[in-house]
């Protein structure tokens, strides 16, 4: 989950490296560091615990100079957040940055200690630096030595190195962690994510698994199983507005919540006719695959997993297709039974989530008819390795807590229900109803966002709370789970999501006047059951906050606050009720003074197991 950047140029590169780190900080912000070869060819390194701003301040005091370098922002795995554990790690003129986990680092460390090397950190990465120095004694070139070292590593990595004895060169490689090459004029770059390099280039090469790249200011050379000519692999990304600009918003999360109407419009564009979902939006072969689908297996992590839980209700109710939803990290390690004619659906904002990727790769050994991914990042590993794909089109999401990507995942899953359902239970009238509901979505979301001021007022009540309970029923139960997760992620309030009917089976014991209860109450067939559940909560003295359909008869009362949500089709209701729980979490976090966009201990893209 760390972020890495590397540059070789004909000009000073320190600011390119630092700006790259700022744009990668969503991947981790426990510490940051930079290593460069100065004009005398000597290695200089600056590291700081904390965010990239701490490193930037240090670099202003003692500016690093040079035309080649590497940099790193860390999410801690092996070793606590500290300056000693910060990357780059060095060994006699060699500097290394690394994203991933080296699983055999202990045995390598023991071997290197026997060879006389002294370790200054607790990280798994430092073994790479010392191993490189050790293997260079054999007289091999730096590139060949790098290949020899990589052969000894077990685990996942994106790694980049510079060496005093090889000035003007950065060597990098990937296995299990993302890495892109950026192409410039008289300069070239590597990074964990294209976003890091958007100020300097729009031309990229996405490295494949097991590939190694050698970059100089003039040339990019790729080695490995996919040694295609560089030009043939170059992807030019469009130049949209800079997502790093918050505009008038206080936080990226706030900006991304309010971008949702436009984000939904983008994901719907060109994918709906007047009567049905356009199947070819999912890929050229989608129609032939969807006609054969007899079951769905959804695999995801975190918030994406909750979108899959909503989709399970949709697939089984509207399409008549059985659907299983699995947490990717669990599916990998159990002997799951795959039903005949099962379509594997993976969901990931980044397309680089390690567990989800591993589940996709394991699918090759199982009886799936095809794999389909829903992803927000074109050319990501998940997209490249899936048979079919649908881009979320949410736009770059910078806040660690997902908002617009979450809603767009739900939208795309509902389109998938329509595309597959037409060959199963969903008749023509039902398909038209689904399409019409989808077309109303941007407007209803925009109307729902008008609750912002009311939710801000309610949020102040949470400042001194330590626990909260979210309730929902049916397809809105996963929205309760998502609401609880959002509150946990950014306000650090312990929160749980429960099906409201489960209150009597344990959670009711926790309810008292110090635990707010948040309920999602759409006007569906379960509303009367839910109202009874809410009375159980009210009787125990809890502060009750209800997001209710404007036509549902739940009234404000003592310790009961009802916020009316615009009425909408039941098909899209889970998507609409996502908006108020996002706003609630946001405003609570603001009142508590937490770091909304970069909550402690978390990172945006989970690229390690």
C-alpha cells in the first residue's frame, strides 16, 4: 500500500519526486523519504516520520539536488512508523524503495547478517538493499543483479533502485504490486499510480507481472515475459481537470460526495437505451457470456463487499439468478464450491486490491464461465486480467474513505442485473422499469444532497459518543453496514451495522441513552417491520436518527429525529440511502477534528495481503 516514485531527467528532479509523493499519499502516510544522486554522483537521503509535508519541510531546509532519484510514502507493515523504518533503505551507495511484502525476509536477513551486514531498520525492505550490494560483488551488471535478487524474493513487490556506480539510471520491477512507467521528453519516470506523474506526462506504460524496467533520461527498456516494443504499449491518458484540486470544498471527501450526481451520469452514459441496458458496454463477448449465466459469484473487500451484498438482493429478486458474495481474503483460503455456469464478478475501486486480484487469479483453477470486473482505474491489473470489464467512470477518488466509487459500483451492478436478468427472470416491462429508475438517479441523488445542512446539525450530537448502531432491512442492511464503516473509518467512533430484525438476538443489550441508533427506512414492504424494531430501540432510551422516505409515517419526537429522504423507485433506493450515511460520517468527523481524507492507520489502495 506504499507509494513509490522514480525519475531520471536532464533537470533537477526533487520537486517532481515530492509532488509525486503528495499525489500518492492516499496509499500511506506513516513516513516518507527521498534519495537522489547529487551532481558528484553521491547518494543523499532525507527521511521523516509522518506525512509528506514533513519531508517537504525537511527538503526546504536542506534541498536535495540531482537529476535522478527515487522516493517513497509508507504504510507500515514490518516495523512501526519511524524515521529509521522509512524508505529509501540503503546499502553502500545503493538505495531502494519498495511497495509490498517480502515473505522470506527473515531467512534473507539471517543470511545477510552472517555475511557481515548490519541492519538499521525492522523492515522487510532493507534486505533488498543489502542483497543487491552483496550480489553486485559477483561482477554482474546492475540490471542482471537486480534480476538475480528478485529471483530470491518471495512475496509481492514493486521495487525501484538507484546506485552510485550507475548514475543516470533507475531500475524497477513489479510482481503483485502495481507499477507504471511515465514517458517524457528528455526524462522518464516510474510510479505506483499514473496520478503521481500527471503534472509531467500523459503517456504511460503499465508494467505486467514479473517485468523489469531500466530507465534513463533518454530511454526505457523493458525486460521479462512481455517484451513488446515500448511504443506499442504506450497509453495516453486524457487531460481532465486536476482531481488534486479541492476547489471550494473543505475536504476531498466532501467534494467527492457532492460529485456523485455527475459521476453517476458518466457511468450511465452510452450504456442505456430507452428500453434496456446495452450489453456490449461490458465487452464484445458479454452477450454470449450473459446468455449462459446460471449463477453469480461476487468477490470484493471493504466497501466494495457491501455493494456486492446489495447486488445479491437485486440478482435474486429481479433477475432470478442465485448470487453468492465473498470477502476476497476469505475465499482464497477455503474450498468453495462453484455452481455450474457461474460468472465471477470482482469489484475494486483501484483494480490493484491484492486479495481481490489473488481471487481472480485463483479462479483459473475453478469452473467459472468467465470473469467480469467493475473497476475505476483503466489499465489496472484487475481490468487487464479479467475477461470482461466495466469502468466505474467515477473519476479519481482521493479520500481514503470511498464515496462516489461506492455509489457508482452500485449503479453498475444494477446495470449488470438488467443485462443478465433479460436472459432470466426480468421481462421487458421489468427491464424498462429498471432503465427508467437508473435514468432518474442523478436527479434524486442531487435532491438527497440537500439534506446536508440538516445532517450537519444532527452530527454535532455525536461528538462525545463512543459507539453507534446502524440498522437496515433487506437490501438496505448492507447500507447500514456501509454507514457504520464510514463512521468508523473517519471519526474513529466504534459503530456496527445490523439487520434490524436481529436486534432482539443480542445487539439490543448494548442500546442505552449513550448509544445513538441510525436507521435506514425506505418505503418498502419491510417498513412496518422496521418501525416495530425502532420502537424497541426507543423504549430503551436511545437517541434515534431515522433516514425515512418522505411518505413514511415516522414522526419526530423526544429523542427521535426523522430526516425525510426523497421518494424513489425501490430499485435504486439502496443507492439513494447511501448519501445520508456518507454525509453523517463526514460531518461527525469534521466536528471531532479528525483527518477526514487520510484517517489513521488506513490507505486507499490495499496492495498487500
